[in-house]
C-alpha cells in the first residue's frame, strides 16, 4: 500500500526541500517562487485523477510553516487550486495537456492574488494591496507557472503506469 504513494511522498519532500533551500535564492525583485504550489498543481494536472488527497494541503502547510505568511492560508489555497484543476481536467479534459496546464496556470494566478489579499488583510505584508498584487503576485505567478511547467512532464513520466500495472483484460 505504501508503495502506491511512494512517488507522491518523494516528490512532495523534494518540493518542500527546494522551497526551503533553493527558493529564497531565486528571488527576482519581490517575487519568490512558490515551488510547493507549483508542484502540487502540476502533480494534480499530471495525475488526472478526479480525487485530490491530503498532499496539496500538507505541502501548502509546509510552505506556511517555512514562510512568514499566515499559517493555513497557502494550505487552503493549494488545496482549493488542486481541487479546481482536478475538476476542470476531469470535466473538460480530452487526454491532451492543454486543459490541465491552462487550468493549472489560472489556478496558480488566482491562488497568488488571493494569497496577497490574505497577507495584506492579516497584516503580514508591509505594502498595500495594489502593490502586493502588481509587484509580488503577478511576477510570482509567472515564476510559479514556469516551475509548474517544469514539474508537469516530470510528474507525467513518474505517474505513467508501468507494464505490470496495466489492465491486460481489455486488450483485444
């Protein structure tokens, strides 16, 4: 049973480690990549499952504990983004990468803007709402989208079924 979730756990640990160790050094202007959000959304888009487990919440919570924002905000936004991507991919997907990636990009944008609103409202951001959205959220969205586009093919490769896991009863 644990072997089924081993790739998810391993990739989640790598994403959290990258967020804690590498992301602070990748800051451009005021934008720091949210590797955990990008990973969770890309993993959800790549897995094409209709159910989203606890992984998005846990990597979002790890981001909250590493960062300086309000605890629980990114956990909620990551989970909501992954649920939206999962729903849109299942409802409108046609076995191409366009719908999952387009919904992932939009979900990352909405999550970044809502996180800026939450940080300004809670007082953890030292700037106004307009400045937080223009100078932090939008550049971070571009950054996170690029990171998600890097994670997506990696997750698709790792999540593809192995020959021994394929259903051979449906073959001719």
